[in-house]
C-alpha cells in the first residue's frame, strides 16, 4: 500500500446492490487502497422543489440512493479487508445514521456553504475530510472555521475541480500548496481527471496527503459514462507506479495552474448548485426563483 492513502469513491455506481457494493470494497483493497467511500443521500432532501420541477431527470436519481441498512454490512466488509469505511452525509439525519459505522466523514464540495451542517458533523468527534471544489479561499476558510467550532481542529482538505471529467490542464495542482500554507492541515487531491499523470504529480510534486478517486468495477456503473471514473486495474497501476522514482520533474507543469485557490470559469454554473447555507437544498436559494420561472427541461433539451 502506498504511504499516500487512496480512497475509492463508489458514488452511485453500486446500483443499490449490496453484493456489488461489497465487490467495490474488495476491489479497492486488492489494488492497495486505504479506504472506500459511499454517499448517503435522499433526492427529496437534496434538491429543492424548484429544481425537481425544472429537471425531472433528477428524480430518477432515487435509483442511486444507497439503502441506509447497507451501512453496517459495508463497514464490516471494509474492516475485514483492512480498509477504512467512510461516507458523505447529504441530509441532517444521515449524520446520526452513519456515525456508528464510519471511520471518517467526507464533506462534498457542494456542501461547503452549509456551515451549520459542518458544525454538526464535526460534533460527532469523527475525523472530517472536506473537498474544496469550485470554492473561493474565503469560503474554504469559513468552512474550516465552522468545523473547528464543532470540534474538528484539523480536517483534511482536498483540492479538486468540480468538472466531470476534469481536463488535466485544469487541475491547478499548485493550489494544494496554497491550501496547506493557509490552513496548516493535511491537504490532498480529489480526482475527477482519471489521468495517471495528474495523480502522480499531485503526490510527487505537491505531497498530496490523500487521493480520493471515483471507481467503477466494470464500466456498468451509472456514473462511468461521464468519464471521471477509474477501473480497478487502472488505479492499481498508478498506485504501483508510485514505488518507482518520480518521472515528472520538479519544475513547472501545465498541470500546476497559477497556485491560486479559486473556481474556474467553467465551474460557475456548478457553484449555484451548491447546498444552500440555510436549508441545505440545491441549488442555492437565490437561483431557485429563476428555476421556478424557467421552462422545465425536456429530454431533448438535456
């Protein structure tokens, strides 16, 4: 296992099938991962009424919801394979539902503005990993402060880009150093590029202290077609290659960006689809009135 922990994000590729979900855990362990992460969400507590009316396809994502009753068995499976079990709670009750089973909580980039929720997660006393995609540095600072107020003084931050997939030239890996310098906490990379050169440079040049990546088993997962998921053999090859001398030189790279932690222009649309700081639903409240006035999407418009 590489000294840098790799966390396999199953996301919605489990198909609500317990055996398939366990197969993800086994595959992650086999390729050298330190942990596996799931998501706990309910569509009706994730998206606002305006969003569901505007885009009926969102409601079909109920088929992506992980049954809560899977968690004890998934945690036991993970621990039996020597890996940590983690999950992202997307609604308030999910915090208590997950607390007995998770080794750490992961907070999505989409939840960075929901500060009351972050405090509640931190109050569990569990370690917290916070993704920072599409966030301004001041937004990250507010989130880190909220976690500290809840008792989590040293979260692990993950630099990422909330584009699926992320082009390698948009990775902006030097922001890892910017976050580490600002907050003096562990900082890693949440990968949406599915590109080995990006992952290796994040570790070998910027000392990423955690790598999260999206995994699928067989190209049959619901998210695989988006282009940001790794297959086990692919990520396994990257993990194995880290035992070799660094192939990327220490000098500047197109993968590094300008060293600033700020959203890309292409992330502007995703920023409004973050959880609202008051009710936690998506999109943020200021965007909902516009959705309510808009013509609902049809299949031909998507």
